[in-house]
């Protein structure tokens, strides 16, 4: 009589990491470093833009014959806005850089998920990279590579 309950020889441990997991994590690490570099460059560009705009408003406040308080307030508000946006973008840069480092060293699993969720708001490239990161990080073999972290 044929036993239908026995599925045959068992394959290896499905929860063990394999070469594809390692390869995908290395690729994700490189892509996250590239994303961090792009974010760092755009951070510098945005800060430079606001400084330039604030300088233009400041110069117009001192050079025109009109009342300089309105232009001075506009220059100050522009610089304050630039500082706020710059701090926010610099924080994003640090988060993404640490996530890329975590992917390389197989640490900071939660930070990688947070960075990927933030990355998904940058359509279309950030969304693709964020979703790919979620897919790879959800694999059982990748979870084993990260251990208890």
C-alpha cells in the first residue's frame, strides 16, 4: 500500500540563509548608499538655495529706498525655513546612511524598515527601492542573517 502521508525527502532548512539572500542584501546595501549620497547632495543643494534666496532678500532690503523691514523679515523667514528643511533632510540622510550600514553589517533591522518606509514616499525610485527592501527583509533566511537584532 502506498503511503500518501510521507512527502518524500525533505529539502534543506527553508529558514537557512542562502546565496541569493546574501547577494540581495549586498545589492540593497550599495543601493541604499547611493540613495544616501543622492540625498546628501540634494540636502546641500536645498540649503544652498535657501541661503541664496535669503541673501537676495537681504540685499534687496538694504539696497532699495523703500522700508527695509519687509524685505528683512522675508530674508529672515527664508533663512529659518532653510534651516528647518536642512535639518530635516540632514536627519533623513543620517537615517538612510545608517540603514545602508546596517544592511552591510546585518544589523539595525528596525531602522532599515523605518528608512525603507520613509523612502517609499519618494516616487518612483524610492518606492521601488523601499518595496524591494521590504520584500528582501521579509524572507526567513534574511531574518536569520540578522539574528536577534
